[in-house]
């Protein structure tokens, strides 16, 4: 008998020892971030944590433990460098392992279908091929450190406005060529441990209840063998989602949906085979995570200092220069004299917005602001600063005018001006979209 056959038999035997109540309990989380454990039957739980550009492990008060904040996927994609994405994912996996995490909730593989989407920072690209290749690299990088990943949000979660209820009407061709193509590349070529079903509906059916995609496509056509999980609180009719092929509901439902599944089986509305199928996948995945924990003990870890250097390297590779009129850049220190006067304008120079807002927001353990870096690099010249505009707060028109006038007056005396502009969380974040492509008026 092959080892795979022995494993299948072992999983089946353990599943058969479970009562229907126990099996139903496995189909939802034990807590907000952890799957159900049944120690008596040697069924392991696994712990998940938000990604994808750093570990956001929640404390009990909802804040996050400190971690290295790597550039978000939008910046990583601008590098066009799968090898870099691989290394970043491996570093994130090391930090996740140190925190006792088994699954990073990432990478995000949704297509940037609108420039207004508040979560665009968390996705790679508007190009399906680039997104798929970089998603594959991310999964493989995490796997190199024996860490599981969860690709999300499957699929057509391309706006935050009404994301819980919106019905994405898409042709079959567009679905194949655009929306699921990144997932297909990453899943078929890198085999992530989990796939997360999105909040939205696709052509009238919720992603968490869509058998055409959760089972017929994922399982039958792509031969995916991992676990499917809901986005947090994305489940509507739990029995329908089990039938469609959604293995795990997150977070814990307090037993409410477990009981609905139990009653659906008892009343013949849900085949017990559908429950057994998901339970066996969850048992197998728990075993896989337990094996990963053992393997990680033997790994040499690169350390936080190395991760900070990598974050800086990734940020540099992701820079996009739109124009360099008159070859103004770079401002080389050796070309500037002690009499040179450089003005820095904008609160973002001192308090940089290094990531988007929402569930992926990392509590960065080390941030060097542009202002600090400029002072270190250009120590021999005269550096000056002006706010120029208000950020993340409502300022009166008179206050805004004073900030502008101060910046303009200082700029008249400067040899060069470095202007830092950008959007606050209140304009662009998970859960809401931008209203337009404009900078805030006072900028």
C-alpha cells in the first residue's frame, strides 16, 4: 500500500470515530483565528493570521503584535521580480512561525479592475499573468520555510463598496481570462494550503455557496486538494455552503451554524457525505500543519535585521519614477555643497503612510521616515521643513492657507523642493473605495 493510501485510510478511520456533532463543530472556527481541535481523536487545530505584506497577529484588545512591515503587493508587483517576492514571503513566513502561526492569509490575487478600489494596495496587478506568477512565487517562498498560505479572495472581490452583497455580473470568458486566471496559475503551480472564498456574489450566487467554482472548477478541473475557507463572516446559508464545497467557516459562529448543519443532515437536507468530505480535508490539513511545525524546528532563521534590509530592498525595487524632467534626480549628496538648501514639504515625510488600512495593517516594528533618512544622507547641507497641508484632520481654510503660504515662502529660497503627497486612510482603505482619483484638495 502506498503512503498516500495509508494516510487516506488513517484520516478516514479518525473521521469515523467522530460523532455527527463533533464533525459539524469542525466546520467552523474554534475562535477568531483558530480551527477546531479534537485532541482525543488526534485532530490538530491550525492558527491563521492576516497577511500578506507582514504578520498581523491580533492581541486580545484587537491591536497587533509588532512585525516587519514589507512593501504591500502593489509595490512588490512594480518590481516585476518573482525572486524578490519569494524572498519576502519566506521572511514573512519566518516571523509567522515565531508567533506560532500555521497559515498566512495571503497572497491577495484579486484583479485591479477599478483604480478606485480601496484595497488595491493589497493586490498585485491589473494583469492576470503578472498576478498569478507573483502569487505563485509568494506561495513557494512561504513553503520554503514550511509555512502554509491562503490565496484570497476567490473571486471577483474587486471593490469594497457594498462588498458583502454586491453581485458581480461577469461573462464566462472574462471570468476565465481575467478574474480567475491569477488563482489558476498560483493554485495549479504552487498548491497553496487554503483558498478563501470572497464576500460578494458572482452572477447571482454568493462566492461561499458557489458549487460551480468551489467544487466543479477548483476540485474537478484544477485538482485542488487543500481546504476552502470563508472570508471572515462571509457565510450566509451554512448548509448550502457545505454542499457547495466550503470546508471551513471563519470565525467561530458560537455553534449557531454548526447546529444548522447538524439539523440539515438529520432532516435529509444535506448529505452526510458532504460533511465527511470537508471533515477529512480539515483533518488532513491539520496533519500537514503539524508536520510543518516539526520541520520548522530544524530551520536556520535569518533574523529581524535581515528582514529590515530586505524590506528596504523591496521598497527600492518597487519605486516607480513617472518623470525626471531636466534630470533633476537623483539629488546626489556629493553634488550638493554646504550652501545648498533643500526644502521638504508634507507631513508624510515625517509620518509616512507605508501601507493601506484594514485587516492587513501591520504594526511595523521599525519605521525610518523620509525625513530621518534625508537628515542621515544629506547631513552636510541645509535641510528645511514645512507642512504645506493638513493630513488626516479637518483644518479651517485659514489654517490651510497659512500652511500653504509658509511652504511657498520657504520654497522661494530653496535650491530643490521634495514634496510628499498621498492619501489618508479616511479616503482609501479596506471597507471603502475612493470617490475619485484626485489628491485631497489642500494638497
